């Protein structure tokens, strides 16, 4: 089942390509600091009706070498079917785009990461037809960023660190460092990373810790300031954008009327309610089901 942690763990690579350079350094894969990155369709379905969809597919064009594809998958538990589906994804992408492919798997627990590192082979009587060797990011190789200055230098990496270590009892130190770094950045950037992190932390105790840190009484000591108003406005836009992007990632169609309903909503509690539903609904109608209409502000009027 797709979860909010699952979505955030691969979506960050689409939204923040600056994360790629430090990630490749962690994995020991040579990568230039400057690269052109574009998002490709993650649909790897052929003519057959069976749907196959990867989490994220990026085309990376390093300044010092040839282009390649980076397929990013988030894995929350062991799934033996991935042994064949990942091999299929790699072969399909290489055939379709005529480019070499790297497969990157992100995990939040060591057991899953150990399994996900493979290799996954197709063998007959000792003969290997092909072998898939994923790159894996996990608590074993993603550093715990607990220094505010380090977090401020790369907010994307600090956010990814917090998501990866969300189940660690010491996660609070990472959250506090990132919180301090976000207080020094512009409001819209703070909105993006704070919202993405809250989604990525899922149902862990770390999420409640983060919500307490991000309480307005702490983040904006003076209520009613222009900075607070900007933050609130930006947070509503950020929540609406996240809802639409997650629905899109799951292949759920959003009619224009429903899109306007989401983007015009200024009720943060309702937006958070919708956002929590996005990993589980099967249609946009399910998203709005049983909403407390009497207390909803759809237009901000």
C-alpha cells in the first residue's frame, strides 16, 4: 500500500534535484555537482492492461559525462515480487530511452535495506541470464544531520535524513537541527520542507514531535505579522499543491472543478485532512467524502 512516507521519500528527488550530488557521494558513485535533471513518465506499462508504475524516473545529464536514467523506488518492507519487477523496470527503461539505468531504492529500516541491495538474478542451472544490483539508501548510510548549520547548507538532504531516520529514538536531534535551519530561510521554502517532512514522517512519534516544533507560537512568536500571514498563505498553497501532486502520482484524475476546490481552500485543517487521505483514496470523490461541509471554508471568503 502506498503511504505518505512512501510518496515523500521519492517525490523529494523530483522536486529537489540538488539532493542527487550528496546522495551519489554517499553511495560512492562518481557524480558532478552540476547536472541537468528532468522528470520522465514513471509509467512503464506496455500494450497489456496490467499497470506497471515506478515511483520516480529522472533523466540526469552530468556536466562531465553522458546522460543516464535514475529510477527511484521507495520500499517499506520486503516484497519478493520486486525481484522481477525491478529487473523489468530497468530493462524496459533502457530499451525505451536507449540510456543506461541506475536503480535507487530508499528504505527507512535496515532489514528491508539489506534485502533490497540484492542482487536479484535470473538463473538457470548455474547460468545467470541477468542480474539487478540496486543502490540503496537507508539508516546505515544516510547520515543523521543534527547540526543546524549543516542542515541549513542543504535543506533537502537534512529533510531526507529526517525521513530516513524517522524510526530512530534519536530522531528529535535531527528535527531540532532542521527546525533551526528553517527559521533562517524564507517562508515559502520553510513551508515546502516542513510540509514534506510532516508527510514523510508518517505515523511515527517523530511526526508529533515535528508538529510541536512547528507550532505557530514557536515559529512565529508574534501573531498577526506579515511574515506569519505569508507563511499561512504559503502553507495553504503548499498543502494544495502536495495533494494534487500525490493524486497525480497515483494516477487519480482530478477534474477542473475539484482542482479549483482544492486550490481555493484556505482551511489548513481540512487541507491536512485531505492530504492524509491521498495515499488511500481510489478517486477524488473519496477524498471529499464525509467532509464537515458546515465548517469548511472553500473560498476563503
